């Protein structure tokens, strides 16, 4: 199974790249993480937030294809690490790759949320995109470690 982190944004600071790379390399071959960057749409020529979101949504949905789609949204479900591990077990048996979407500065278009199989909230706080990438990469690794009885996670 492949986990795709589809993130609107590019040119992340070195600390984000380094931290994400650390967790990505820890993942096993049977559950790899791939970072997919979607170029943000420009707010040039009078484009408003809805047009920007729509343009980004098309690229997000194209990148996700037929994957199980998880949209990160502050209004989504809050879960514990153990609950995330249970979801990950379900993903493993589901036979589909999983795409986890981090929206752009203008947020996610309604089409992405409607297509999502799960809306997940990492936090009620608004977080910088780089921080979300790191947090998400770490939590995916942590959930995998729970499933496999690895001592990384302690209860």
C-alpha cells in the first residue's frame, strides 16, 4: 500500500524536508509514503478564493485518482493515535492506496471534501503547511509503529 501526502505548496524550508524525510525513510516497503506537491494557483488577474480553490481541486483530485481520499480539515474528525492506527489497519485490508490531502492557503474546495472518504482534523488550530507535513508524516509512522508493536509509541 502506498500513502500519498498530496500537499498544495512547494519550496518548503529545509527543516520541513529533513523532518519529513526522516519519517518517510522509517516506513516499511509495504507502506511507503510519497510526497506529492501541487503547485498553488496564483491569485493574479483578479482571481478570487473560489477560483483558486477550484483550480487546485482539479489537480488534487487528478493526483489522488481512485485512492481512498483523506482530506485534512479543521472541521473533520479528531482521533487519537490508537484510533488512527485502527483506521490504518482498515486501509491495509482495503486494497487501495491512500491519499491524504493538505489544502492550499485558501483551503480545500467543496469538491475535494465531497469526494473525501474521510475528513480528518489534526488540530482545531490553523497550522502552517510545513508543520502539517511534518506532523502528518510523524503520525503515519507512529500509527504504523502501534500496529506493529514497535516501541516508538508509548501509552
